[in-house]
């Protein structure tokens, strides 16, 4: 995309968030293209297991990407709202792990209800051997890891009784 095209789009866009989203998408697209070029150049080494470097370390704009990462660590990831969300995430993830793992071994009414919230793909009826318990724990971790942030937070709040679902 040419600079004149970009300028024209930005002039037609009045919402600053949309402008930032547009510019971010252009940057990501450019970075992906550069990584594809490096990948194509290094394909033989990659297939032979002789390439052990991040593709992004060898792109044309590698220095700019490093600088961007450093600025994000200093400014974006230290922003109060981001820190609040990350801090809460520890409670949510730990809380979900605790609740779901307790539900696997528990026989209380709550444990039974929480267990029913777990997708059947991730849980079976009976665990007897250590290997089966190990696999059950991995499945619960995989189940939680597959949740979106919003779904994880909503599920945590519901299980803990902080908020009831709206039906």
C-alpha cells in the first residue's frame, strides 16, 4: 500500500482508535511479510534442523521491532489498567484451576455442578491410576488455556458466586 493511499484512508477515518487499529494492521502485515521472506530464504536450514533463530530476528526491520518491544514493555504493559487486568488474571486462572481440579475429585453438590461445566471432551467419569490423574490435570489445564479472557473471567465469577449469569 502506498503512503498516499494510507494518508487518504487516515483522512477519511475520524475515530482515533480506528486509525490506530488500521496502522497496527499494516504494521503486522508488513512484519508477517518480512518473516515469510526470511522463512523462504532459510527453508532448507529449517527443514534440516539447522536454523535455531527467531525469524523476526532476521527481518529487515528487526531493530525497529526490538525498539517497539522495549517501548511496549515500558509504556503499554506498565499502564495501570493492564497491570490491574494481569493481577486479576492470577486470581482467575488459579481460582479456575482450583475449582475444576477440586471438582474432579470432589463428591459435594458444588463439585458435581462445577464438573458439569467442564466440556465432556476434557473430563471422564473415573480416574484410578496416577497416569489417569496426570492426564486429567493436563486436560483441565488445556480446558482453561483454551478459554478466552472474557469467558474465563465470567466462569470464575459465576463459580465463585460473585455474579450470576444473565438469562
